[in-house]
C-alpha cells in the first residue's frame, strides 16, 4: 500500500447556487454523522479504498518520514544540504512558504504543518461529488501523533480566525466532531471559503466540502464499496506498476482521470469573462481522446540502486470489438496515437558523443496524417480547412505545388528523434536541438524540401560538407515553411473565408507559434533534419566515428542497461539525458534573473503558462536565483537519466531511472542495499 501528501484549495462559490450547495453539503454531513462515531475509533484503511470512484486526482505516500529520509540520501537531497546552497535554499524556502500560504492558506494549512503530524499514510483526493463540482480532501494517518493533530487543528482555527472566519461544530454521536469554518472572500475572490476538519482517533481529515469530509471520516475504518480501488483504470495501473515496488520502499503513488478532471475543473471554475477560441477539453472528448481512461503509477525514491525510479501506465484500452494493437483501436483523431514497438532504438552513429540529451520515438506518421483531418477542422472551427490547405499546397500557382501526402508523408518512416544541447557562454539563445525524422525515400524528400523552400523568400540555401541546408533568414518570428504548412501543426484560431488560397496560407503562417526563429533544414543520414540553429545542425552533420558517438559513451550504456532491466523486449520510446548539461542553461539564466527572456522551448513555454498572455511582454521571474552559487560548484550533484515506453494492449507503459555519478563523473547504479523492487 502506498500513498501521498499534498494540499489543495477551493475557489469561492461563484453563483447563487452556492448557498444551496452548501446547504446540501451540511444535510449530507448530518445524515452520515450518526454512523461516524464507531468508525472514528478504529484503524485507517488504505486511501484507495476510502476515496470514492469519482476521485479525479489521487496522490498518496505510505510513509512520509521514510520518504523524507530517502530523499535526503539522493543527490538532490545532498545538493540541498550543500553549505554553498544554503543561502539560496533559505531564500527559496521563504518564497515557497509565501506560495504555500497563498495556496494552502485557504485551508488554514502550510507545508510545514503536514510534516510533523503523520504516523502513517498521507493522501490527497480531488473528488467530483456531483457533476461539475470538485472537492478536495486530505487524509492523514495520525497513529501515535494524536496530540500533534489536535494542536494543528487549533493552529488552523487561529489562522482562519485571523481572516475573520466563523466556526460551527457538528457533533457525531458524541464521539467526535467536525469543525467547519466559513471564511469571507479575500480581495479579488468571488466567494467565501469553507474549511471542514475532523479529528478521529488515528486520523485527521481536512477538506473544503463538509459533506465529503464527514462522509470520508465516517468510513475511515471500513472503506467503501464504490472506492477508487474498484475503478478499472486504477486497477490496471496498480497491476502493472505495483509489482515494481518492494515492501517498505519509499514511494509515491498517484492516479489521475485526465479528461474527467479537466471537465470537472472547467465546470467548477468558469472564467470571469467569456473567452474566445476553441474549447480544447470538449474537442479532445469529441475526437476520441477520451480513450485515455486514466494515468497513474509509482515513484520510488532511493531504491538502493537509483536516486529515483518511476513506473507509469497510460490506461487507454481499445474500443470494444477492436484489436489491441490495430491502427483503428481508437476513433477519429485519437488514431494518431499509434506508437509501434521496435527493436534497436539506439542512437545513430551520427549523434555526437557529448550532447546533453537524446530521445527517439516510434510513430506511425502515415496513420497520424490520415487521422488529423477531423482534429484540425474541429480546432479551427471550420469543416474542410485541412483538405483546403492540402489542396492549396498542391494547386496554388504561387505556392510550392507539392503533394504533401505523396511527396512527403508517404516518404517518411516511423522513427522521430530529438537531439539537444547548448552553446557556451550561456545566454538567452544558447539551447540547441535537432529534430530527425526517418525517411523511406530520402531523395524524394530532399526534392520536396528544396521545392518548398525555393518558393519562400525568407529561406536561403547553404552548402555544407556536401549537404544542402535551407536556413531561415531575415525573419525572427517564424519557422521553415515546410514545418509551418504541414497540416495539424498550425495553432488554433478562426479561419477567415478567403477565396485566395495564398492568403489563407499566409494567415496560417502568421498564427504559427514562434518556436524555432533560426531554423535550418536538410536531408541527411536517411533523415529529414530540422534544427533550431544552423551551427548545431552542422555539428551533427560533421560528427565522425573518430570524435565518438553517443551510443559509445559510458554513461549512456549504463543508463541503457538499467532501462533494459525493466524493458527487456521491444519499445516505442527511449531517452537519455545528462542532468548537468540539461540543467545548466536554465540554472545560469535563473541565477542571472533572465529566465523569462530565454528563447528556448522551455523558456517560451514558461512564458506562455506564467506570463500575462500579452504579445511581446516579458513575465517577471518568480524565483530569485541571485543566491545560487556558480554552476561548477553544484554540477557534481546532477547525474543521468533515461526513460522508455512500451505500447501494451491497454495503452502505454512508461518507466525511467535517475542515476548518480561516480568519482569520475560517470553514471552508475549504486550497489544494492536492502529490499529493492524489480
């Protein structure tokens, strides 16, 4: 049994139904309270048998204290204790406490509070008690820590009182009580916050819905018949991943119903203003991606061999009556999710030995292209857009006049790889990558690339070591035309009716995300190579056996060997990363306070997620990294890692390891110490 500590918040009531809902919650709470007294005096069942089948998110830690001790034995734990990191750790801790107070403060909790109370499992459940409504519940096994739990409840009350919260007490059979606080809205909030707490003999239950908290507390010793453990996706995850954990291992277990949670969260948290653009949650459901019933797994910390080991199952069984590995096992656009297993997923000889990272994946691109039409049309909001774009690329006299299906897609293989690295000195544009797509007919793909690029005034041809490279010039906000105009890659947005096919393509190009502003494209080594920068592409093209290849590197072979323990047969994905080289660019940018200016894919993603959404604006960096030491001081703490994925009958099984470095800086697995799950 394995479980987890996190806390969550509840947004205020947003509609006139709020009072009615709270009234219903109280009614249900009182209805179950008469049976709660007997349950409060018994032991606590595993949280997966306590939380209902409508639990959309579940995270559990069986032994929080053991997990903390295991973490301290990892390289990251040692990094945090390094004296030269203390100034940053203290600064970051204060920043985290402020964030924690804002997030957990709605429940009157802080992260520190949860560290001294557990005597056993700590678990979080985000539950959908009624359609479109979410409730958060934290259950803490307080065996042997009853006094600490009672003191924590007093602390919660004091904090909520400071926010002018009022409290009531609901007595359950005279044996235990539920305290409920109603806290007035904070500035900028639209409704009051409700916090409910029950202290049982061996458990503490805290949440934002009184009825759900009382119902959970009443079943602490018995569990429930319709529990999370009866959900097919949870059972599949447990069967696949649970066997990888030895008894007593320091682990975290988790499970998410991705689409179910997204729908409920969307309904429970409507935007204050009506937003334009497509509803991606609804689109995913319509396009068959509801085939993914659940995602979950286990994370093991310091298993005696690795710093971290993780196992995950994406549970996506085929439609009833369809064959497990058939191209049509899902419907509509979800048929794009076809990742065939294959042998020999190793780095090609032309991948340089010293790159930061490498990942390769098997993908049926012909099937993906054939399945993309309904998704593109649904996202754009206009039927026939996909077909129109394909036709215009072939027929427009001012365009490239290429048949995308015949001249490009049908010539591609099934393997896609990404090679990543960075240039020094580190700056906002240091990170590099090359995307390599296997080709079945390299000559035809090369002709297609040349034909497409030759019609683009922003592209220029460069010769390098016998290779023809097309480089983007005089344009800092776009990527190569070949990439832009491949259907399915254009971002969402309304398409303006336009009889001029050239005008439509121009509009699609203007809306393309600005991910690779210095792109370069060529066909070499039997692959279509798309690079973020020409200098890195040339480095890949010029690599020779004498300079060494990634597949020969000692740290790569060590990680690959560990992955093969868990994936002894064919796989659909393999990856390798050198932690220090992967982290260095972000570390240096964070240290200088320039992370929001980064032009890397990660930097742009962070800006999109954390920024204000305004075109051209630069977000404020939220973490003060000025106290970080020079990277060379901490580089030794970053090891290597790898991930593998296997397509299985009911979805995809993913596993990975993180390994420390030995005295020579090479990746190693520790000598076994204690029980280790295999």
